[in-house]
């Protein structure tokens, strides 16, 4: 399989190109490599599909943002960025909608550009709508990646007619209104003379064919309301707000078209011990005054279980201890974040008489009083919080 080229390189545009510049570049490539202009040329056909894939991503602000950040892999639960399963028919139908039926600018419209607008030619392919769901994950699931099975209510192919929309073996027949072309031409008289406009046939909706006897279960649509259990393979390292895409798992399309996609929005459950900061995790460790003063071993939690760490004598509040590699993995990348332990010191609020006497003695001891150097060090750490 040939290595994928950068989408900006495919369309020959800069990475900061505007939406209009990307559209113009795609139009140019579509004209250059269109199969009707390059009959039998497999290389031109592949470049035609490549340009369509690049435009599908770069014309969508959300997909473009993800591509700019993650490259081809993207946070895509089903194999990264792709042309979404589009074949030549789907790409051509998409071009017809995009450029208003006149890609070549010669007034000829798509009747010659697409076989789909002439009898016996390609029929425009319908596409099911996309669906969006939310999935909540724990930090432990994000650490390792997880598989979840969800039941989704969606449009599914009609079992009675097997998605054809026709009752029994009645099948389809050529649309009598458009004679199978899928479009009708209307002529209007204007002050500039007669003008012709081309529009999809209202009876067959541009398909060129109509169903003889519509299915009694789906009314000829080929789809009905149903449900499906979908397996979501969530990669490790995802984050709140990311959107994964599962191609073909959205609503089924009428009469055997292309299924829509399932978009999975990631949400994170709050953890009792950690705050997430990118790949790093932050834990607040509360020490007693004696432990912070004298040092010692303490137990701290990680996502993989508890570990013991050594607290140096004289540890000040606000000190950050780092456990490398105890954070979260990079999505589709290498490396793992760290666990940052923020030290806090608990000051007792209620003391008995014996404890108060001990504190009184400590208050008078020279070793418990801050020095000028310690004041400066602590103040510098305090200032860093605001930088």
C-alpha cells in the first residue's frame, strides 16, 4: 500500500489556507483527475480519490483541527482519517452538491460529468446520517484503553425487504417523470430570453428509478427504527472533549446506501485522588507537622496501586515531588506522563494540654523559627505559582 501523502500537499495549499482556498484547490484537482477526462487511467482515479479524502478532512473544521494536531492517526476509534468509505459514485455526488452541478464551468452541468444523471449511468448514492453519543471513562480506563459495548437506537436496514424498499420481488422501474435521468430541466422565459434550470427529479429524488410496490414495513425507505450493540475500542490516552469516529456505525442509509458514522464524545469521571493535567496526574499529599519536619516514609496512591516514597526532612508545603512514568500515556504516541505530588502540611486545630505544652516549647526553640534564607526560598516558590 502506498504511503499516504500530507493532505495539504495533495491539494497543494499552505497549512494556513482558508476554507475558500481549499475548496478552489479541490475543484482544480477534481477537474484534472476526473475519470471522465482520464478514461482507464488508474493513477488518475487514485489521485481523484486522494483529493476527495484530503478535502473531506480539511473542509471540516473539527476534522482539520484533529488532523493538524495528530496527523493521519487522529483520535479515531476506527483507524484514523479516511474517506469514510466513499466510492467514486459517492465522491461524484458530493461534488455535484458542492459545485452546484457545474464543475467544469461550461454550462453543461453534471449530465455529462456524471453518468448518474443519464439513463443507465451511475445512480446518486444516499448516505445515512451521523450519530453522536457520550461515553464516560475513568482514569484507569484511560490509562490502559478499554472496550465498551453500548446499545444504540438507530435506523437499521428493513428485514422485511432486506433494505431494498420494495415489497417481495417487485423491484424498481424507470422513473416516468425524468425517463431515468434523475433530473428534470425547466425552461423559463425571462427578459434575457429563455433560461433552463436543472434540478433533481421530485418523484425519484434523483435516482432515476422508482419502486413499483413499496414495502409495507418501511414504506419504501429500506430502513426502520431499531437498535444495535456496538463495540467501542477506546485507545489509551484519550481526554475530555475528544471525539472518536467509527465509520459506518451511524444510521443506515435508505435503500442500500452508505451508512453514517458514529461520533463518540469522551467524558472523564472525576477521580477522588487525582487531578489530570495533560499526560500528568497531580495528587495532594497531606503531611503531619512532625513528618514534614523529620521526614520519613509515606504511602501514596497511583493508578496502578499504592507505592511508598521517602519524604526528606524539612519538606516545605508546596514542594512538588515527581514520580516519573506514573501518569497517563500519550494518545497514539510514545511516552507517559508523571505523577506530581504536591505537599501540604496539616496544622492541628485542636490540642490537649500536653500537646499544647509541647508546642509552646517548640515555639521558643531556635530550630523551629524561619531563617532569612528559608523565607526567601519559600517566597520564591510562592511567586512561581503566579507565573
